[in-house]
């Protein structure tokens, strides 16, 4: 705990990152990774392999963009930097390991951005200044860039979570749930309309398990249903006794090598 507090103290995020809790989350992820490194390794390798396989199919070699890069545990940054003239890593908070890695690779750039594009609109709604966006618009993430390859990496299931606290309880639950679902849907719609090749890796379910027996399961995508994926695997995110001596916590993960080919997104931009 003291190590986590010290890490947070020396690596506080921007105002955006603090409003979303992303700097604290980055510290928690790093601490859990150190404790559960062996259990995480198959997931990290499967994610990196899928990203590289998808990137090899990109027609152009100018620009790759990765959303949800975090500490780059699951992103093959050096390999992408060797394949593309420029690599842009996008996250609300870039922790120290990501900054160190980018500093060593001259064609890698870090961009801090709200991937949902909804923080300010949500704060305005929470303060009674405006209604919640309805429908939820597709985000504009670095709209001036036209990447040859875009990857959304273990991000989609996390997008709505910061808004659980940002939205006050006076907003009806049905409206909040529709908003959360809209955030995820809008992200998929945005990803599918990017130029070039698009790749998606994300959780679809969060489970507690005892061996092969699933004790309970929670939808990770706010009710949005994805088409059949190219690959699936289990991320043993908290093997016992990390969270409890009675069960393991695991995520069901899906991967798409060409997301735009399978997602029925409305009209291209």
C-alpha cells in the first residue's frame, strides 16, 4: 500500500485523468500486475499477438494509433514502431512506464485524451447545466489524424465506469443505463468508421470462478452485443487469493483482426 501511495504521489495525472480516476487506476493495475504477473502473461501475449497480426494486414505504413495504451503491458509498442513511420498512443493517463518507453522510441508519441469525448458534457449534466447527450454521439478522438491502423485495447469495457460516479443519482437509473450503453456503442461505431485497418480487443464478461465452474457472471459491455470474434481467451485477472481465497476472478476477452468488417456501423465519415 505504501508503494502504491508513493507511486501515485510522484505520478499524479492531469486534471482529466484525475476526474476519471485514471491515475489511481494505473497505480492499482501496476500493483496487481506485479502480484499476478504469471497469471496475466497468457492474456498479455494473446493481446500483443492479435494486435501485431492485425497491424501486418494494414495497407499503409505511415501511422498507427492505439487507444487504451496505459502502461503498455499489452501493447507491442516497439514492434509497431518498427512497422509504422509514427505510432500514437492515446490514453487519459500515461503512467511512467509508458513515458519511459516512448522516450526511447523517437517515432512514438503520447496523447492524453478522453476516448469517450463525454467528460465535459457529463459534468454539465451533473451540474444541471444541460441534459445528457441523447443519443450518445460518436467521439472525436484526434479527428485530424487518418491512421493506417487503429487498435482499441482492453478499453471498451472500461469506458463507462468513470461515469458511474460522475452522474448524480437524481438522473433516473434507466437514463443512466442507456447512457452507459450508448458510450460503448458509440466507441464501437467510431472504431468501425476509422480509415485503414481497425482492431479490437475487449472484455465481454467479468466472472467469478471456482476451477471450471463459473459462480457468477456480469456483462462487461453495458448490454452491447458484439458479433462472433476471431479469437477468444480468458484473462485470469485475480487468481485466488488475490481477491478472495474462495474464488478466482477472470475476464472473458474477445479479439477482432478487422473490426470494421464485422461491425454494422452507421455511415462512414
